[in-house]
């Protein structure tokens, strides 16, 4: 009986320690940064320069930024007019019937 208690205590301690173990930081054995040679640096600068040149050649887009603009059926004159006063909602048919509490 005593060994069963010890086993249960060990299981409880392990169950409580498992979440703490999951919070431990990961150990990374790889070097943190890649050191580039001067040739690689020059190659990267050339790639960046070519990218910036290609981006500068793109024309500016002047079109609408609304992708759903052609889907909506909106009249431009209706947007500029003031909204009309809302009509009073119709009275429901059963408005005269009083509800009784169910006992």
C-alpha cells in the first residue's frame, strides 16, 4: 500500500512538472548569424538595385481602389442627397392581444 502511494505521488509531481518543462527556452546549437563575404554583399546590393529600378519603372495606378465598385448598384446622385426620414413601422397584427403568464 505504501508503494502505491509513492507511485501516485511521483505521478502527481511529474504531471505538475510537465507544463513547466514545456516553458523552458529552446536551445539552438546553430550559429545566430550568417557572415556574408564581400562578393555576396556586392551581389545582394546588385539585386536590391535591380529591384528598386524595376519598381520605379512601374506606372502609378490611378484607378479606383474599391474592388467591389462594379458590383454595387449605387446611383451617384442618391449618394449626394440627404437621407429621407424613415417611415413609421407598421403595427403588428397581434398587438391588441395581451399575453398571459403561464403558470
